[in-house]
């Protein structure tokens, strides 16, 4: 029988902040992939609110019991190049709405053109997480609301600021 290949997926995003929606995508993806590398892209167009080091620290804490399967790293440059450096054959993304789909379709198809051997895999959001959105969670935090219901256990937002 042919030996199954070790499958690594990169989950790229800004995770500003990392929410229960992101956490759910990573956990579900572990039934498909052997390893998920959460890649925090240092974006050219979006300036982040939460400091990069704090985001990395917080996400690592969420997956501390699965650190052999979930890694957290930051990267500059193209996601396809980051995937190559991580030996990843897959890009993992979450899909909430039709608007997500249009955005993801363009990125996914352009990545495919640049690196045909890399496949983008989409997981549909679990129903309860569909409205959870980093931009809104960030606003709740900025304006002093309680965002804890939208953040994974292990992320203490006070330490983020
Ligand atoms: P980006 O800045 O690349 O859009 P985000 O950090 O906003 O990155 O999101 C990273 C990925 O997680 C994207 O694929 C996005 O669609 C997905 N995502 C965001 N929120 C949710 C959620 N509530 N449920 C599932 N997937 C989500």
C-alpha cells in the first residue's frame, strides 16, 4: 500500500484578533491535515490594531495542548512563498458569506496560477460562527465592550493591548 503523505496546511490571515470562528476552522481542519500552520501575514494594505507579538502569543496559548499539530508564525510577502518555506501543500481558508466567496475566489485562483501544485481548501463556517468577524470584535474591544464571547478560551484581551 502506498505511504500516505504528511499533509501540512497554512491558515493565513491577519487574525486581528483571532476569534472563535478562526479557532473552529483550525480544529476542524485537523481532521483533514496532519499539521496546520497559522500564518499571520504582515499585510501591505491593512495596518493591524493588535501588536503582532501579542497575537502570536495569544494564538499559541489557545493551541498549547496541540503544539505538535498547530504552529503559529508570522510572515512577510506572498502566502505561496510562505507555504513553500513551510513545506505546505494546502492553503486553508474559512468561508462565511457570498462576500467572502468572491474575495477568496480571486485570491485562490491567482495563487493557483502562481503555484499550481498548491491547493486552497475552504471550510464553510459552522452556523453559530457565521457572524463572528474580527473587525466587529475589534470595535467592541476598542469601545470598551465585552468581547470575551467571541474570543477563544486562553485569549486574555487585556494582555493584547
Ligand atoms: P484576512 O485579513 O486574510 O481576511 P482574517 O484574519 O480576517 O484574514 O481571516 C482569516 C481567515 O479566516 C479567512 O479565510 C476568513 O474568511 C476566515 N474567517 C474569519 N472569520 C471567520 C469565522 N467566523 N468563521 C470561519 N472563518 C472565518
